[in-house]
C-alpha cells in the first residue's frame, strides 16, 4: 500500500503544508485576540488551505512537465510525473479531484464564516475562493502560465499572505480593520521569500527552460538582495502593527524568530551551491510558522 501511496505523498509535498497554515493561524490568532475565535472556522480554513497547497503542488508537478520545463537536471525534489512514477492522466484526475475537494471545503468554510452576513459578502468570498483555485492551477498549467512570467511572487504574497490572513480573520470576526493588513503582509513577504529561495535553487534549469521567474529576471545577485528585503519588510510590518496596537512588551515576542531569519539571509547571500538551498527552504518555512505562532501568542497574552 505504501508503495502505491508514496509517489502521491511526494507529489503533495507535505513539508510545504506547514508554511501554508501560517496565514490561517495568524488570522485566527488576530480574531482570538478580539475574543471572536470560532473552532469550526479555524478547522475549515485550515482544511481549505491545505487542500489549496496540495492542489498547487500537484499542478506544478503536472504543469512543469507538460510545458517541458522539468528534466532530469533539476536540483529540487524529484517530480513524480517527470520521473514516470505518476502518469500524466492519473495526475489530471488527481488535480480535478483535489480541485473539487478544495471548492467543497471552501464553500463549507464560507457557510460557517458568513452566517448572518449579506448575500454580497458571501458572493465576495466565493469569488475569492475561485480566484485562489485558479491561481493554484494557472501558476504552471496552460499555454501562458503566470509563474513563467515573473508573477509568482506577487501571487504568493496576495493569496498566502493578504487573502489567507485577512480572509480568515474576517470569517471569524465578520469585519476587517485596516491594520490587520500589516501582519498579513508579514506572512506574504515571508511566503514570497520561500518561493524566491526555491527559484534561486532552480535558477540554472529555469534559465535553460526559458522559465522567467523573478530570479531569472533579476539575476542571482539581485535576487539575494531581494530576499533580504522581503524578510526585512516582514519584520518591519510586524513592528509597525505592534507599535500601532501596543499594550505590553510581550507583543514583540515574534522578534524571537529574528535570529533564524538573519541566519537564513546570511546563508542565502553566501550560497554558491544551489542544492544547499533545499535546507533553507525548510528552514524559512519553519521560521515563518514560528513567526506566525509567536506573533499570535504575543497578541493573546498581551
């Protein structure tokens, strides 16, 4: 049984799921700080986020292969379609299945989180849900995927940062305040940083395959500076929000993640071996999750 499931588990890339949960966690922490947390909203938001991340991973595996971008020279994790462990047809069926599951989970989340709201609010969340699914699919699938034109970073910032965090917060609280966009931006910048490290690792093969990621467009040295800027903006956004809503010093608890972020930036800037960046993908993903949890705990115990 494990021999059958192993390729699908690898294609789903479980290590990426913790990063995806960061926005759901922080949005829920923000709501809990206002005593507006609801377990059903949190669990459904977490399920929807995980399904969307799995959908994105499967779509990338499929899209990069069918567009001729994957080959045996890639330095990242082995792709299941390119390696032949999952057939193209099987992956298509899996993508359709996960798309349906993502939509169903999203509808259940919207029903739970918009009870008593105007129909226009419900429709807005449905539109955002459909846009999230489309973004996961169109990153590498189709004749002109936006991930091949340098727009991946912006998409990750918006969907895994702003929409993920603010949307979760709104479904808990039934309102939005302008300042919650700052912690949402924290997760957006950090998530974009994870993608940037991924693209730094794959720069050589992406260039050969004419996959124009932001790293390819900027060049390796500028992309490393861009990485430092992303992480600095994440920390600064958190500090601005905390100063705007300051009650006690424990709200700066998230700064305990700063040494890990600084170490990450130093490692990326000094890096000369793309394969070594695989470890930094894991490190930054875990640091983002830690940042989210510490930020949330600071809100709860302030």
